[in-house]
């Protein structure tokens, strides 16, 4: 058993992220065993840093990390939509080994950004899910995969591929609910019940998608899918009347991807309304090709946009935003027993910020500083699943 004591630090402790000054975090192997007050036992001196839980990135597409920024300036349909979007052309050209290499490199970027867990919409059905597993198998990460089919519902192989994706990945992710008939959706729900796989859906991402669903089925994407008991909705950037009330009643979490929604001109998600409805929220950085997996930036955007949309500077607290980026994601992905907060029994996944840095010195609200002021360069020590990812402590 390897026992490590991380000492001389302040800790944002438990689900409430309460500040505990001059504390010590005790880790055995890859688990937190206790948090205690100041001690002088032998250990890792964190020199007054502030520890908080590592981030949970609840929505990503990491396979397109090999074509960063090429799609900036394109519409959603031209950048990321199947089958002819730029992303899908790129993925079609990758060899199996090339795909694994991209997935491995991208997961390293997530780790270096203080992300200990992520959910990936994995294109390529079962084969795509296997590539993700192989690409990240050696990384100290928690991964949730939502596999998608290679073919459309018009092809009779789609259900076989979705079932394989559910079995291999443990979940399926659907990008365009309007393409599926009511019978298709009933079959998908039945399959999910049999496989016990998770179910995530891109919903209300674009106005065009909402309009297409209404034209085909007479109701919005959200109204169509919420009765199928999805585990996660992604985006909901363009909800229609009644959508948010339905989501709130069902208790389905939304993964907010504000920066990417803005970049590809899908709009600004109504974050203030999400909060007002009491919908469970988490954050996602979405496509690596478009948006860096930087949860500091994602929190900052979320907080500022939510306050601006509401017209209320107190619409959301900095502590709540930090919780959404950590515990919110863990709960949405079913990982709350492992990550999302610093407490005994959970995996040792944490970030230490150097509050002596020029950017952070003088702060009087550490939660606000983490959300609005801190950046990747302020992380002086990062641990994921007990493994030291970065050590940049000052001598």
C-alpha cells in the first residue's frame, strides 16, 4: 500500500466545496482516506496551494483533435454533421492505428488540463468504442462512451450497430432524433433496457434541427426524446416553449457547451432559464477540433453568460459554477461515487492552484478566483486516480 500525505494546503472539501484552511489530504494508493487538520508528518508539501476536485468534462468529441481549428468559420452542418461534415471526412481517412493515436493524444491533453473524467460521443459504433478503450486504456482517467451508429435508420443495419455500440461502450449517443421513427425509438429504448446501457442525445442544438423535428413529427426534439428517459441531454441551445419544463420534470441533466455553441453560431443556450427551472447541469467542452478542453474557460463563460442573460449578477454563485464543472458532471455520468468532490472513499483526483501567482494573489473569494481568474498556467500540482500528472511547485 502506498500512502501519501499532501500537506500545507487549503482544501475545498466535500460536495459543498467548503474551504478548510491549513489541511492535509491523505491518499492510499489511488483513494482519499481522510482529510485532516494541519500535520507535520512526512509528505508532499503543497506550499499553501488550494486543492479542489478535478474537472469532469461531460461532453466531448476527442477523435477530431487531429484537425484542430480547420472548421472554424463553418456552419454546424458543414463542420460536424454526418455524413458529409468536415469532421466525418477526416475520420474516414484515419487508419485504426491513426485513430487510436489521436484518441490517446487527446486524452493526454484532457489530463494535462485537470480533467479526470470525460464522456465522449464516439463515432463509429462498436469499432469506434473499442478504439477509444484502446486509446485511453493506460491513462488514469474515468471514461464514459456514448457510441453512435455508422449508418442511418434508413439502413436496416443501424439497430445492429447501435446494439453493438451499447454493448461495447456501455452507452449510445444520438445526434439527430428526427431521423428515427417512433418505432425506431421504441426499439432503441427496449434495447437499452436489455443492455442496461446509458442513453445520451444531442437535443435542440440548432434551430434547423428543431424545425425539422417539428415538421416531421409535430413536436420538438426535446419533447420527442424526454419520454424515452435519456440519461443526458447535450446542448439544448434552442429550446421551444415547454421544452425546459419537460426536462425539469423528468430530471434529466443538460451538458452545457457554451463556447462551442457560440463559435459555430448555433446560439447562446438559455443558461439562466436552465437555472431557474432547477435542471441538473454539467459542462462539456465538445469538439476538440473547435474548442480547447479547458474547463476554466468553460466555467468563466458559463458564469458570465448566465448572469448576463438573467440580468441578475447574483443569478448563480461561483461555488455553484465550480460544482457544476465537477460534481455536476460526475452525477450526470454516474461517477459521483468516484469523483466530483474531495471526500474519503473517492478517487484521488485533484488540482492544486498556486495562490501566490500574479493572477491569483490578493483574491478574497477563492471560488470566484477559480471560476473567473484562474487558468491552466496556475495549476501547480495535478493528481488523477492517485497518479501525479503535473508538478510545477515553486522551489
